C-alpha cells in the first residue's frame, strides 16, 4: 500500500532529471504533484511547465515509489 495520495506535493529523485538540472535545465524540474497511483505501485507525477505565465501547462511521467518523496 502506498503512503502517497493524489494531490501530494512530491520531489522525484531520478538520475535523468538530475542530469537535466546539471546541464542548465530548470532547477526545480523534480518538484511535482501526484496525479495518479497505478495498481502496480507506479506513481504518475505531474510537473508544472512555465508556471505563472500565459504558456503554463504541465507534463506527467510515471516513477517507482522509491524515487518519490513527499515535500
């Protein structure tokens, strides 16, 4: 059973996201919100993009629970 619920604010500890940050990408690209929790335990995280601008939207990606931490 997951300790996460939809709407939780989370940090994702993922090598790919860390690499993007190290190359000058968004510094908070690992901050998101739980969008769904799948039956297999994967956590679908929604990441805001261009937050606070007229081009604001979001992107989602699944991560295993061991890479996700509540903020």
